[in-house]
């Protein structure tokens, strides 16, 4: 789930309306959500040792998509 997906769900539940953009408007709800999301992202970044999650490796490819190590996943 992306930040935009969370924002859309929150706007549907709290405002009973669909909003498709989070960072392009100056609506008070958008500005408040931007502040909340930024604060949450900073909290997450400070609470975890992200460098411990890095792993050096060499990727040799022919440019074809999908040639990442088996141990690497993106969620």
C-alpha cells in the first residue's frame, strides 16, 4: 500500500470524498496529511538502523528486467 493509497482511503473515510492527489493541492486536509506523513516517515527513519539492511553485491546483467538476486525482494 502506498502513501497515496492511504491518503485516498483517509479522505474517503474522513471527508466522504475522493481525492486523487496529495502533494499538488493546497487544500487544508492535504496540507495536514502531508505534515502527518512527513512526521511518520521521519519517525520510521529514526527508529530503525537502515544501514543494517544493506548488503553489497555485484549484479551482472544483459539489461533484461527481473535479474535480481533471489534474496532481494521489493514490497
